């Protein structure tokens, strides 16, 4: 029992070593930093929007949504993320390695992880939309030119479409991005606002 507990504690420590974003070194963060911010966002929007979803499930989905990123040997690139190429095989492999430690404890983790990846429930759609918004907020706070700017402009469109209660805050975020595009000398294309016209 103690041996498995120690293995788990050492294993989750890897989450702070996994560097995210292909725009490194302009800005970067670890999986654990991203996850903590996502949990705060989920809690905040759950209460602000007075959602009738399962709160505990929302928090658990946020906690475990990136568990498969443990020990990734390269950055999680924002373009790969958008194209749904986030090392999916390695993702599953790493999660399975965690699962080996204790079936009774890790079975629920796998369930939450798969529910999030498959976007099977309203809770998963909510957390996924928050996840994408967090991915846009982080680069905006460092005020540096974003290399993947065209992708960045519509990064959360699909996720927010699937959870439209977050549309008002997304519009505010897009307005900030639009101003940044002007500062950086990038064209803000009309299609970047299509989500608000549907």
C-alpha cells in the first residue's frame, strides 16, 4: 500500500515538469500550472453561471483532464492541440502506466479522463470550453507576439460553441485579441468573428 502511494506521489510530480506550448520560450507553463488555473476557472464559472451540472464531476474532470501528459518528452504544441494530435498514443500509454499502480483508485481517474477526451457529457463540454479559454488567457497575459496567431484567433471557437453559456466572456477575450493583432501588425479577418454570427 505505502509503496503504491509513494509511486503515485512521485508520478504526479511529473506534471510540473511537462512544458506546454509551442511558443516557448516566449511563454510557457507546466501541466500542473495549467491544471490548477483550469480548476479555478471551472469553479468560478460554475458559480457565476449558476450551472446545474454535477459540480464534483466538473472539478474531477478538470483535475484529471491532462493526466496523460506525464513524462511527455516534448512540448505540447498549440497547433498540435488544435489539430487533435497531442501525442494521443503516448497520452493513453502514460495514463495506463498510472493505472497500474492501484486499480481501485485509478479506475475512476481513467473514467474521468476518457469522459473528458470523448466529450460525452455536459460537464465534459463545460470543462473543455474552460480549458480552451485558459489556453487563450495565458499567452495574453505576457503581451508578446503569438507565433501561431491565425490559429490562436479561433482556438476556442468549437469548444465554446459546444458550451454557449461562455460566449459572453469569449467575446470579451476575442476583443482583446483583436486589439493585440492590431498592435502586432496582423490582420483581423472577418471570419475570426464568425462564431458570434451563427
